[in-house]
């Protein structure tokens, strides 16, 4: 894929992994739309990225109508859509008997419904461009752990959804992959990125991984990628 002037849409693109990927793609000459749930977060991200070849959208991925409106804005602006990264996600961690139904539903709606709604809204455009749909899952999509029942459920679901969607869509020459990171230095789960996170995967590392996927020969599809820190922190 020649990336110059290709158009990408990144959900949850206002910070962390999404923002890191956006920076990487912009550096390669792509046009990038990012979305977030609040006008303030979107505005802050646009300021960090600069205004050239980037637009910010307010969208809750848990609402299909929001994602349809976001895709329409992108098509009105640039006329096409080549790459989608379904990155938006939330995490709440508690023993299953203590996990509230509200937090369960928020994770299901954002992490799982969101990847479906984003694909549902963008698939017609991706068919036209023979584009790429990438989901951001987690190693929690294959490794379960105590206090992770809700989060595990969504990420196991994202992995299964993405792999099945890959089989459905490759006949249209749409590539579909899921990336499953381990510990990443972001603000996820109220983490405060700092020097203590130097051992973790950095957002720009995921950006490079997305770039590698986009530059892969069309005949080859890495459909599920696990990525983890080389040397985990020893507490």
C-alpha cells in the first residue's frame, strides 16, 4: 500500500495508543481522522497533532448512529476511507461478584459493540478502497485473570469477532487484523505514564506495528498479532 494521501480513521484517537498511531501515520503522509467522546479531548489531541491532514470527530463508538455520522464526515472531507483502527476501549477491574452491571455494560458497549458498529459504518467505504480494518484487542483476549471477568469477556470477544470478520471480508480484498498488546505505557485504567513505564510497550511502537501491517505485501495477512514487553517489570 502506497500510504501517501491514504485516509485513516482511528477511534479512541485522542490519547495513548490511538494518538501514537495517528502521529505515525501522519508522518508517512496519510490523512487521519481521530475520534473521542468529548469535544475537549478531541481539541487537545488536534492541538498535539497539528491541523494539517487531520480532523477530529466527537463520537461514542457504542452508538451506531455516531459512527455512521463520523464516517460520513470523513467521506465528505476526503472522499474515501482506506484504513480503520478500532482502538476505543475502557477497562474496569473487580472480582466478578463485585463488578457492577453498569461497568459491565460500559465495557461491552464500548469494547465489543464498538468494534462492530465501527466496522458496520465503514465497511461499504472499505469495500470501495479495498482497505484495511484493524482492531485493538489485548493479551487479555487470550489470557484470563482474576478481577478481569468483564474485560476478558470483551477482549476475547474482540479477537473472535475480528478473526471471523477477516474470513467474511477477504473476498472483497479487505484486510482484517487484530493487535493484542500486553502492557502499554498509556493512561489506561488511571495509569500515569512516566519513567517507571520505560519497560512497557510505547504507543509509537504500536504505531510502527500498524505501519508494518499497512506496508505488508497484499498477498500476506498477519491476522492476529500478540505483542508484549521484551523484559517485563519485576516487582
